[in-house]
């Protein structure tokens, strides 16, 4: 059977008629179709705060539960017409709301929030959205059923909060489950460990759920619906006049997502790339039926690099100094091991003869600094912690082989009098990045974007005039 997988995000589920609008989009697809859905807009954040508050300060989140229940019932009433279907949907949602309240009562009583309960609580945003969307699609006379990751076996490695999907283990039951010619609605954002525990796939993880399903079912495409025009040459809130990028390779999409573009979960392309399943990104607010961005296996090598400039704040650098640290065998492995034991994820590493620099999340800097100070190898004579760093990345296939790209970026940044702290290229053929002080980030991004993409400046081989005019 040939499947399509569709994903609706939280930004598609904000106001009164949004579930109905999603159901109308679904109707236009051929069955069989698997629809992966996120929580309503911002609900995951509310669930998180309510859970933390119930366990930390002992406040039972009664107001949150009441408001969330009311929002669910409003969505049902706004999008389903006949009374019997409304009552059926309400009772399905009530079962879940009762289970959620039960979990809150548990953590309120024990004043603790074990990771397994935290992950379960946060999964309720998606579970409830899926029940409502399924009910709305059903009320339109379409054949549909709710399918849960625990039923079809979306198996993860069991890491709470940021699990990886185990594709081989997940492939066992899945084909047997989705075998009817109908719609299936699936809650995104979580899978199930081999011990049967709910494990979240990291924030924004519904994209990753949908991609895994598309890969496992050899789908024709993964269609992701959003409320923006796909990937752009720069963040519309930061740069002037960004353009939509029609085509991206899997590597470009992965690098852009890793370096801060908040369009896709960074792991979305992983299950799709080996099977060459395209990702098509649509804007729900657009009147056009064609996708804004299509991600596939490098469909247009001849487009100029970079294709997009992205950035990510809240980084830090831990600099370990000492004579010869960069060339003495084993030092890097030793310090990386110390970071690992301390639970610090290293985003990047740069070495020289006399220093090793680790690029870390800002929130990990203190923890990493303490671990290194107490256990560092003797040749490290000084540890410097630099906070409030931002990373600016230029992304485009082949960018590291294009002469002059980095030089141009630095010219742009220098013209704004901004100091570049570190530059890095080579880890991926599709990204070059540099690090600046967080306060300089916006100006650095604006300057670099206008240098490469402005109509009026630098009309050279980096001009992107072809990007939006490519026809599917
Ligand atoms: N609702 C989850 C989050 O906000 C997952 C998702 O949106 O994909 O992170
Ligand atoms: Mg999301």
C-alpha cells in the first residue's frame, strides 16, 4: 500500500476552528493516510509548568486543568456539529483528562516528579489533540481511527525526555497495524521504551515521530503543515526581506535545524534520507496547494551557497589552556569523558596547540567548569568560562568548498564592528559557522544576511534570484 504521512503542529491548533481546518485538509488526501498531531499551541509548556509546580511547591494545578478542559470542550463544540458526536468526543477526552488529573494528584502527594511521570504528563497534550482530531475527522463521515505509539510499537531507547526511536525494533508490528485503507490519527512526541514506558522524543519531537512513521511505512512523502512559509533565507523576525527556499537537501535541512532554524526537529530527516522520502512543508494559511519547501536528496546542486543563515543563542565556551594540550594524545578523550560523566553534551570542539575550546549549551557551563576543575588532567593549567555566546551558521551544500564564503561573511560582520570569537568549518560539507557575543548576534545575522541576499548589494554569484522561482 502506498501511504502518505501528514503532520500538524501546535501552531496549526490555536484558535476555534483549527481542528476543522486540519480535517478539511486531510479530506483532500487519498487514503491510507497517517496523521501525526502535536499538542495545542503552548500546551506542552503549560503541562510542564503545572507538573513542576505540583511537585516543587505542592500547588495542585486546578486552574490549569479547568482551563485546559474548557479549551478541549470548546474545540469539540466548535468543530463538530451533531450532538451525539459531540458527546462521544467529550467522553473520550474526559477519560484522558481524568488520567492526567490522577497523575498530577500523584506528584502533588509525593512532592516529587520522577522522569517517567514527567514524560507521561507531557504526552497528554498530544494524546488529547489526537482524540479531538480523530473525532472531528470521524464527524465528517470519513473512516478514521486513533492509533497510539504503544499499540503499534514505536520503540525508543528509553531515554526519558529525549529518546531516540529504534527503527529496527519499531518495524516489527507497524505494517500489520496500519493495513486498512482509511485515515489513522497518531499522537506525536512520544514513543515507548522496550520496558513499555512512555518516553518523549525531545521538544518539537512530533516531526521526528512523523518522520519515523513515514520511513517505517515507506511513505510517498512526509507533509508537514505549519503557519509559516517553510524554510527561509533568514529568520523573518531578525533579517530584512527573507526569501522562501524552495529546495533543500536532507543535509541542509538537518544543519539548519541543528543550528537554530525552528522549522523542523533536527532529527526529522534521519529516518527519511536512506529511503529518499521527500519532506514537503506547507503553510496552512496559504491559498496555494503547493509546498513552500521540499527537502529531498540534493535536488539542485547548482544553487548558490549559502542558501540560508541561521543562528542559535545561549551557548557558552569552556576554554582549557595548557602547554601542548592540543597535541598530547589522550587529553581530549579524557576531558570529553569528564564532560560525559557530568552529563554535559558537547556541541562542538576546537583545538590548538595550547588550548581546547568546547562549545556548550549556556546552561551546562557551570556544571562543565566544576567537573573539569575537580578532575582535569594535570597539563591543564587554566580554565576559562565564557558565557553569553551565540552561534551564526551559513548553510548550503558544498559551502566548505566554495572559495570566499567565509571571507565574505567576516567582511559583513567586520563592517558592523563585531568581533568573531571562533570560526569553524569542515565538520559538515553543508555548514560553516562562527561564534559571536550574544549581544552582537542580531546585528551579525542581519549584516551577513543582507550581504548574501540583498537585491541591491553585492550582485554576484551568491545572488539568490532563482530560489523562489523553481517550479515543482
Ligand atoms: N508538543 C511538543 C512540544 O511542544 C512536541 C511538538 O510540538 O512537536 O515540544
Ligand atoms: Mg511543535
